[in-house]
C-alpha cells in the first residue's frame, strides 16, 4: 500500500528550511573571472613572462599582471556576486553524505538553493562572510562535487570548499 504525502507537508517543510537561510545564512561572494580587457601599452608594461606550456597558460596563480596575445596585452578581471549561504565551519556539524569523507583541514560545507547552482559551478572561488571581509578575506575553492539534499532533493544542495 502506497502512502500519499499531501503537498502541504512539503510546502511547510520548504517554508521552515527557507526561513533558516534568513536566520543562519551569511552573505558570501562568488568570485568570477568574467572580463578580459585590453591594456594600452604605453611602454611601461613589462611582458617578460615565464613560458608556461599549458592549455591555459595565461592563467597563472598570484598577482598576474596580464598576458600577451597577438601583440595585445590582456588582464583578467575578478567580478564578485553576493549570495546567501548557510556555512558550516565545524566538521561535526556537517550534513553527512555517507561513508567517510576525506576533506582537507580548514574546509567548510555550504548549503544553498538549487537555483544558485549554476552560479556556484561557474565561480572560481568563494569569499566567505562578506560582512567581516574588512578584518580579513577568507577565500575557498570548491572541493568535489555538489550533492542534492532535503525532501524531494530538488530545492537545496550542499558542497564542500577548501581554503586557498
């Protein structure tokens, strides 16, 4: 005999969980490499970059001033977008996925709306807690894949982030 759960039960569940984002959620910032703009070469730009043999050679870590392509100089520009997430710093508070999870020390777990998944997948990094950014910026990159959670598993998802 099948049990039919009324839609009102799911609606109430979603209402309660949605309210926890207002109570426990923090404003974070997704970091994208969106724009590549041309830098005018006034003779002061030093294009003496080490040769990197890679598919994406112009994406070197740390303070990259730019790269040269076809006698034009380009620079990567970071763009940020605010997003509200529930952030869990303590691994004892993490929502269990199953089995033993091996996550680097200092990692966090976030829970978000499924509608924000495309933005998170596109982001290069995440700055946790925008409101305390003035005291020190805490950047993370996604570690592993996201996974759906909650009733019906179509409204929320979680993922892990490791410190960069």
